[in-house]
């Protein structure tokens, strides 16, 4: 019971990502061709890692992002607590100037410390944090799982990373994310603390630069 290694990834690209349309937790979009290629590229580099468990959100884009590992027969658990933030009534809408202004205002408000402010009809970062905490506790309560793979979403990852590194949520944008980018985390059970080994690493995607 000394340590745990967590490979934390954001899902691969969807057509919503490419078009700049907010998905959130209410849009269950599939990976597009590039997203599938990103997932394959990640698998080709990391398929020899001896993962004890794969954790994903309940949304299909995270499951598709780790399909290669699941096809190997690795144990898999999916939790709504790992879902993307709900952006409310604007999810799935083609962005227009009014929507873009709203998102800028909302994110700026969060950065100013108003992390209890909910998206209209959706969630706040504090709401996301509350539903993530039981899943984080569950994963850490399984020390026999020495190495795990976790597939999530951009804003939800920022909330999670701020939480585990004891950063205030209004600073969550310090944690960058890219489709199929990797955060490699180490958890020490003795000190009950996390350390960061890789941050938004995309070296495994270099073969896709021409796509």
C-alpha cells in the first residue's frame, strides 16, 4: 500500500470539438475519424502498460478512447461522476456571438472566484467537484490497483486536477488539456499526496500531425 499510478486522459476528438460546439454531459457524441486515430495512437504507445483497471465517464466518447484496452479484456468501470460538466441549455448549439459572449462571461466569472455559479440550466465547477469526490475516493480506496487508466473530459479534468492538487477551483484553467492529452499522476499513500509526472503530454500523437 505504497503508491498508485494514474494515467489520466481526455477523450479523443469529436465533430463537436472540431466545430467548436459545446458538448457537456448532455451530448453523447462519438469520436470522429481523427479521434479514433488519436485513441489508436495512444493505445499503440501504452498498450504494454499493465493497467489493473480502466475507469471512464458514462459518455461514449471516453469509452471509445480506451477501446483498445477494453478489447484486451481489462476490467472497466464507468461513473457519471466523471462526466463532463453540464453546460445547460446551450449544449449542442452551433455557436453564435451571443453564446460565445455567454461562455466568456461564465468562465471569466469562475476565474474571478465565482465557482458556485452554474451554467444556465447546468452545473457549476463546485457541482462537478462534489460528484467527482466519491469516485476519487473509490479509486484511491483500491490500493491493490497499482496502475489505472482514467478517461474523462476537458473541463471535468480541470476540476479534478485542481481538487487533487489542492488548488482553488478558480485556478483550474492552469491545467491545460488537449484531445487525447495525458496527465501522468503518482499517488503516495504514506503522504496522501499526488505528484505530476507528465502534464498534457501529446508525444504519442506525433504520428498524426499530418491528419
